[in-house]
């Protein structure tokens, strides 16, 4: 028997490794030869990289009655999407951009609500504006799901808005890649044809069969696997995926420690690999080696990238203190709907 550690702290649910079997199809789209691909230099034409992430927070669950007498459950929530803009060649300082909280009053289907504004007694603390957003179901977690979907939609729009366009014409192989968006986590939603790469920190699903998964342990820092065309059995998710090693695994850690899965949008039919996808895969090793975090500074190192950690802190500040916001929600409800005040 041999036991090795998952490097992530035990209070992070799921850890870095889970290895749930994949139910779908993998096709060799780059090369039939399953072997490590060496790291390539970051091309000079790549001028800017945006590291994009989102953060959401439910602030209060509520029971809502509209003016027509309809009622249902809902919740006050906030989310932030933002980016760190950086030069991949290190010629200018990184900077935060578009980090601004949005607030939502998620509510049960069929209710007619106006935006809810929480005006503070102290004007220096600012107003909190919650725009109504209808849940698609009456599930107990519907408000949280509504908040999550709003955040993911804004995150995708921000990522694609920054990124170079991915040419749709199969014959066009010009060097299009000047701006790349690196999105934290798996890609969601439809393909908007931007040069967006999703960086998945954990290996919750093992997409590779056992005879191929062994390559992940053999990768050297910066090396990657060949690109694969991945599709789930239900045909709802189709991606190009590959794996990159960011650092060596310590002898006491599992052999896939330090490995990250990357993905880009792909067409349903696996008959063409856009040149820009290969360009991103080729530079991904060296880029992630520069951006990867270190264990003495981040417990999710190296997969939680340095710009992502900085962005997480900025997003948390943007949403404000959860305790103070909850108090303001209670005070607003008490002040607005107290029967003694309304009488």
C-alpha cells in the first residue's frame, strides 16, 4: 500500500483531486501521438492577458409578497466579476479592472417587483441597489442558482469582451492572438468566439483513460499534453482540453499535484483545430509558470494563480462586509414594513 497527500487544505471541500470517471468521448484532434509537448516561448504579438474571475454571496433569504398578493421565496445577493490586466512579458505592472459589485433581489417566478434601494443613515456608506431577477424554479436553492447564473453570464461577457476574436473561417490561419483572457474555472455558456481559456484548478473528473492518465505524472513544469476534443455523452458540453504542469509534485503528494486542466470552446464536430487554440496551448505552459502561486503564500498553490488571488481579495472588498450589509437589510425591512410605521 502507498498513500500520498492531496496538497490542498482539508477545509477546502473536495480537495484538489477526486477522479470521478468521465462519461463522454475524447478524440485526438492535435496528434495521435500521446506524449508530452514541450513549453514554447510566449510570442511577442501577445500584448495583454486578462485574468478574469467572479465571486458571489447570498446575503439574506426572504419571503416576498408583491402588490398583487402573490408570494414566494427569494433572497438578497451580491456578485462581482473583474479582471487583472497584465503584460505577459512583464514590461508593465498588473492592474485591477472592472471590479464592481452588483446586487440582485432574486425572487420566485411570477412576482412583480420594483428595484429595492437601501439608503443608509450615513450617506458616506453608499446606497445598495438590488435589481429584481426572477428565478426559473421554486427550488429552495433557486435564489442562489439565479445569483450564480447572473455572475457566470457577466463573467463570460467580460472575458470575451477583452479577448482577441477566434476566426471562424477554417482556412484563415493568420496570427490573430494579441489579447488572451484567462478565466478562472471551467467555461460556461455558449461560444462567443473569443480567445478565452478556462483554467480548472481541481481534477474532480478524470477525463483521461488509465493508459493516458499516467502521462500527467510524467510531465515536467511547463510541459503539456496534446490537445483533445472532449464531448459529454449528453452532447451539451464540447471543449478542447489539455493539461499543463505548473510545478513538480513533492514526493509525499499525489503525482498529479501541480497539474491544471485548460479548456477552450470547440465545435460539436471534431474535424478542425483552430490555429489560435494551438497557439494558446503552446504558450500556456510558460504563461502559467509565471502566474502560478507558491505554497507558502497560497494554500491552493500553484493552481490558484497569483492574479486570481489578488482579484479574489479585491472582489471581497467590493461587496463590503457581509455582517454590515445584513444589518442594513434588516434595518431597511424593519423601517419600511414595520406595522407601527405603516399604520
